């Protein structure tokens, strides 16, 4: 800012004016008092939550999952198995002997490489495992370790196993199909059938060694030489007769067979499908070979007919002789021909894997015959120890197999830190033993799956908690294999017991879901989801429906478990927070109850919301069920506090939704209560915060579900205590503010802004009010609006009290008795304190989110709600306005004291602007600007920006008042004396604007400024110029006026001037100003008696120079008078017609009055001459007392 473009201002001494936020960064220390105690209530509630978090974070492992302890679930069934704690040593030894016997008599080839293309993935994995355990010693060591058998017992039991009779091995053969056979018939097809049998070791030593091996059938290095010696069940080539046979042919003819079977004939096909099964007893697993021939049927008498007679043959010798007969003569026609040979294949029994084989074999020719052969045949082979798979006669094998699973599972699980880490996979040794036992026990796939399931459930229920996904996969596999009557009744009973045990165990685990599946443990989510999947599959699977046909649905079972889980959770949590000396039926203390609810809310957020996502995938409304149960139980405990049953008139007022009640002094004061006299109980509010948090968590429920909650209106129990807090807090705040102001200290900060600690403590006190309401999060939104109205009203009252005691302390400091620049701190601290308080309270509605809350009411289509919102806004606006008005008035009043001191010195310099017109305006205003600089330089950094600008505004208005006062004091001076003071206004404006850093233009150039400027401007005009200005302004004022009109022809709505309510009007006309037209141009109309709407219809002519009429100040003055016989005529009003606007003056055609028109003028009442611009000019003319001015005023009838 400059003074005359050459002087810097105090405004440019700093980078910018500070803001109130500087003060608000200081954190006051209220001390251990009421506000301290209540400001920590919400923190205390959070401490309960943190405590619950720490307790929930102690264990990161699911209960029962460690291998050092067994799982225990109350209410779940238990089974006793071999290998469990309740099994006997004898039972364990018998099972161990069974394992030793199984290993001694292993059957099947142990190579898995050939079995990956066919069969299940599980069987391929089993075969792969078998590769790793080629030697029995490794398997024996594994079994001994798994059973926990010492060496001495092992030797004894091994001897016992060696004494057992070896089992019979049975080869199961399924001829599935053949593909791409040679066409032997004229129709381009063949009629194929198969003959197959087992060839013993003694027959192979006579086999011809000269034939060439087939590349496709060479399975092992050991078998390559043998594979080169192909034989046929016919024993000779089709093209030779008996007499042509060589020595080798004779040997082939005598080839014995242990068993011969034939398939049916498939007519006219090259791709026959049989799917026919056969069972053959294997005498020597290591030596026997399965041989298969395919022939094309040619004659009526078939080999099949001869084969049918095999049932009449008894003994191996008779069978060999009969097969020999078939090989020599059967199927021989009249042309001495036999059936066409289509191919053959040989499979060594030792090449059949223990898991079986499902493979396509290439057909090949006999070694002594060059017959063309093509095509493949698919065979499914398996080994067992019985001829038929009698599912009803192997229960002991079924039980043993289950117990083996049980022992091996526990052995595998012990390798892991947590049983949940076990994925269900067995070691290669365990897989081999189990597989061999299943083969030797002739167990079906279904029986194996049932044994595995039973063992898993026994382990899961009685010993270790297993991964639910392992159980799910095992159950899914069992269900996929399940067929009606696939198990014996005894085996079904055992399996049904396991199914029931798992169901009971799983539901019992879900009954305590928060304990067994804590969501803080990373694996709990997957375990819970897998268990629910397993349970759902259990309820839907065929075996469950067979065992439990009357059981309810999965949904019903889980619904009941969720309810039970909520009940169990609440009671266990309640017991944890209850004093150990109390019984479970006793009431909790309020602190214990608050801690309990805080823990419940923590678990809802950390566990129940997560659990709800899992249960929702199963169409179970877990969250709604749990919250309903918790709501009911919390409500029951809440009813045990008699103090919360208090009811008073305050509740009724809140129910009436009357926001104006918040402004009454007796707001919510109930008969017999002591609001404002007793400090509220803090524990009650801690409980409220906890309950409100719980109800807030219910927002995720549907409206219908929320409507059924018992605690939906819990806040009604706490209304009295909230209002008690308001009343007591208001009294406490005033008491503490008074104490703070009395012992006030200046705040020492890096900022130069001056304020004291009392305002810091006061704003913290106000913050406690709004924090209290914000923390309440009152559930009922309409009641919350009322509480906010109450808060704002109380805070405004506290605000006014603070401004009063601050201003009083400022006055008592004696500042007004000292010199201007000695005690500026007192003033700055006082006004800054009040401004900080004002700013803080002005932000309250935004901090409270008030307007967002009431917006929904104001915009509601319901008229009652809309009115409610408008009333709340009106109350808040009025309360804030009252508080701000009080503070602002106090601030202005304090700042005005400073301007009064400054005005004394400024006034002397202003008078020089009028008295000494010979000096320049710059020279005369410099002392004034320097004086203001001295004061402002000490205030600029010490005051808040709002206060500094407020002081500038006060100082500016004070300066304008002094300028005007100085002008009026010297109004008798000549017009030239007022030129300097008029020009000084522009310099003062430049100073106070300070290059956009000071006062804004709209404040500086306000109405007061223009009024002062206009008056000074008139004082520097000559009297004629004033008269001319008056006439021009009179026309302008007349145009803007809205008063009764008078026409040249008539007048309308004349003011009644006589006692009869009428007037006797007439009009006096003059041409003004007199200096242009003289005094002779005057005319008067006739008097119209007793009329308020007189008709004159008179014409007047004036002879005047046109040049005089062209000036803007040339007018016709109309004075409407009331004629009075007894007294002086009275002025009823005046009007002015500007002559320069008259038609004809600028050459317009006015002949025969065609250019004339009627003109309606607004009539100015005499009172209008006493205010505004016209009054200012009249005042100047009066004070000059010059004749021409006074004559002009006389013309206007102005005294």
C-alpha cells in the first residue's frame, strides 16, 4: 500500500496476515476434571475392543489341530478302533500279523510306468508309489515303525505269519473289445470270438524257439526271449493236417492248459465289443501266462460247442486231454479246414500290476505261421486271492483294512506340526501295504473308499482334527462309488456309525463355531467352508439318505447350529468377563457388561462378518440369525440394571419431536430430578457407546429384521442421562471458564499472534461438547437433530458468557488509562480470544454434520418432516447468530476504544486540510498516515486477520466520521477550503486498500463513504452550482419516487389538508433557476374547492430564451398548495419538469399542439426535502446564508 505512490505501508511488512488456525493448534491441558473424564469414555470403550483383539490374537492355531494333543468336542460320538488308546495289545498284534502275511504274499507286478494311460489318477499314483518300495525289507521297517512294534515282538509275529497257509491267486479277466481285425469272410467282415487260457511253466519248455517276436508285445527284458515263442490253443497251424506236423507241432498239440474259456461270437464286424469277464485260478504267479486267440467262425459245428462241454470235465488231466482234442479236431469241416486265425497275444502274470491293468494289446501271428494278422484287443486284468468277489463274506478283511488305514493315518499325521497340514496323502510304503491288503482281501473300490472314510472320521473325531477338505474329497469319492447293497449289512452298519459320528461331530463343532473356527486364524476360513461343503454333501449323498432317512435337511441343521453357536458364544464370553466369585445367573456389573458388549462387537467385525460370507454361499443367513440371538441375550442382561428403567418427562418431549423445546430454560427438566446439579455416571455412557456400537452393526440387516430387534429403541433408556450431562456440562464449563480467565496467561508460541491460554482451554471445553454429541451417534435421527439444537443453544450461551468475562477482564486491566502504544497486548489478547471462540463455534454445524442430517428432513415429501427440518435449521441459525452477535459486539466495542484514542490526534491534522488550502494534500495527509502506521504496525502481527480487518473497518469509518465532522465544523469556510479534504479521500482509500491486502473495495466504498464524499463535494461548489445541482437531483429523485401524481391538466390523490378530510388545491408554477429566468415567470391556477382530485384545465405561456431552456438545470417548478382563508396557504407537495426535455426546443414540429403530450410527474412531499441528497444541498445553502441561496430556498417553501 502506498501514500501518494511513494510511501510503503505496514501491510507490506509481513508475508501475509495470520489465521485463527494458529491458535487452534495448541492443545490445552484441561486437567483431571469432568471434561477429562467424559472425553475418555469413548476411548475406554475402544480399550475394551483392543483388549478383545489381544485375547483373540493369542492363538493362531485352530483348536485340536496340533499333533501334541487330541481334539475334544462335547456331544460328539466316539468310536474305538485298533490302534486307539482303548484297543488291546492282542488286537494290535493280530493286525500286525495280517500286514506281515500280506507282504509275504504280495501279488502283481510292481512297475507303474505302463499304467498311466489307463485307470484312475489315484491308481496311477499308487502304482508310482509301489516303485519306491520294491523290497519287502523297506515295507517291513515301515510297518514296524507305524505299529510301534519292537524287534523281539516283530520276530515272533513274523514267525507266526510265515506259518499261515498262502492264499489262492485269482486272475480276473475282462475281454473288452477288439479293433481293426482282418476281414476273413466274403462280405468284407469277420465273425470273431476269443479263446483264452492259462499256460503253465511245464508246457513252455517244449515251445518252438524259432519264431520271431512281436515288437509290440515285448513288455520286459526278461520276457523278450519268451515272447518270441508264440503258441496257440489249437496247437497247430490252420494250413497243416495232422500227418504234415513237425516234431515241434506235435509238442504244441500236446500243450496242456489249466483253464480254457471262450467269448461269444460277434457276427459281421471288424470291431467287436464283448465286455465279458472270466476268473481263473493262478497256480504259479511267477510262471503262468495268459494266452488269448481270436478266430473267425466258419462252420456250423463251433469250437464254442466243444468248450461248453468243459463243465463235464473234472481234474487237470482230463481238462488237458479235452483241450488237446479241441486243438486237434474241433471246428474241422468236410474240406478239412478249421476257423480262420485272426491273431493272438500273451500276457505274463508277473506283468500284471497289483492295481490291475486296462490296456490295448496288438495282435500278432503264431511263430510257425506266416498268416497275416492285424488289429488290437483291449483287456482289463486284475489279481485277487479269491475266485469270486463275494462282498458278503469279507467283513473281517473290511474291518482290518479300516484299522490299517487308521494306524497309517496317525503315523503320517505325526510327521506334521499341525494335523491340518496333512493333505490326505499316504507314504508310498503305506499305499503299497494297503493296496496289497485290498487285493488279497478281495475288497472292492467301494469297500476301500468306505474303509478310508471310516478311518478318517475315527481320526478326526477321536484323535486329530483333520483338514475338512480331506474329508470332503474322501466323502465325494465314497459317494461316487456308492451303489445299493454294495456293502454287506455289517459293513454298512460300521459305515453308518462313522457317518453319524461325523455328522454329530461336525454339528457340535459348528455349535461352538467361534471357538473351533476363529477367523483370526488364517486357515479357519477355508476349514469352515470345507466343513460346510462336506456336511452339505453328506446330507445330499445316497449313503446318508439310506442310513438316516428321517434326518432333517442340511439347511435346518445348520440353522439350529448357528443359533446354538450364538448362544454358546455369548455365554462363554460372558463368563470370561464375569467376576469369578459370581454365578452364571447373577447380573454383571456395568463395567463388566460394557466390556462384554465391546468384545462381542469386536468379534462381530472380525469374525461374524467373515463367517457370514461363508455361510451365505450355502444360503444360510448367518449374520441375521446370530445378531438376533445376541440382541435377545444382551437385552436380557440390560434389563437387570434398574437405573436404566428411569422414565421422565424428558422422554415424552423427545417423542414429541419438538425442537423448540431445546430453547426453553426448563428443557427436559423432570420433576424430582436434579439436572445440572449431579455429575452424570460415566459408566452409563460407556455402556451406551457399547450398545450403540452393537445396534450400529445391525444396519446390515434388512428393515424387517431390524424391526424385530429388542434393542432397536435402547437409546430411550439413556435420554435422561444425556440431558443430565448437557445441564451439568454447561454449568461446569462456565465455572471453569471463569477460573481460566482469572488466572489467564499469555500463550508463548512461535506465532506473533497474541492470545491467552483461557481461549485454548475454552475451545477445548466447547470441543468436548461437540465430541460428546458426535461420539453419541444417537440412533434416532430426529432426536439427534433436537440434541444438536440443544448443543448449539448451550454453546451459544457459553460463548456469550466467555465474551462477557473476557471483556470484563479487559476493562479491569486498566488499558484505557494508559498510553496507546504501551499496553497493546491486553487489547489484542481480548479480541483474539473472542475471535477464536467465535470461529470455533461457527464451525460446529459442519463438525457435527448437522446440515447433511437435516437435509433429508427439509427435502422430505412428508410435510411434517419438512417442517421439522425447517424448524431445526431456524433454531440453529438463530442460536449461532445470537452468539456471534454477542461476540462481535464485544470485539467491536473493544476495538472502538482504540480508535477513540487515535481519533483525538487525527482530528487536529484533518482540520489543517480545510484551514490551510495553500499546502498540497500529500503534505497535509502524511502526518495522519504516519500516525495510523504506528498503531497498525503493532497490531498487524499481534491480531488475527479477522480482527485486524475488523479494526481497519472501524478505523476507516471513524476516519470518515472525523472527516465529515471536521467539514461540518468548518462549513462556513469558502468552497475552495474544502478542495484538499475532498481530494484526501482518494489517498485514504488507497491506504486502506493496501493493494488488495487491506479492506475490500465494497467495504471501503460503502454507503457511508459516498454520503461523506457527496457532502464534502457540495461544500466545494458555489451557490449557483449548488442550486443547479439541486434542481437536477430533484428531477432524479422525483423520477424514482412513488408518490401521488399531479398532471398539468389535473391533480390526483391530493393529500387532505383540511379538517373535513378534503383540500382546496391550487398550483403555483415558476421557471427556475432565477438567474436564468428571473422572478417574473410565475403563474397560478384557480382554487378548486373541497377536492382531492381537482380538475384545472388551464393553459399557461412563458416567453423565455431557448438557450436558457436547453440547460439541464432549467425546470418548471410546480408547487401544489392548499388554500386557507384564515391562515397561510400550506404546501402539499412539489414537482419538477425538466425544460430540456420539452418538445419543440430542438426543432420538432409542434404546430396545432400535435407534438405535445401529457406528462405525469411524481409529487415530492415536503418531508423528502429533509433527507438524502436534496437535504445535503439544502444544508449547505442554509449554512452559507447567501441571498441567492436563501431566495431559492424560499421559492421551494423550505424554512
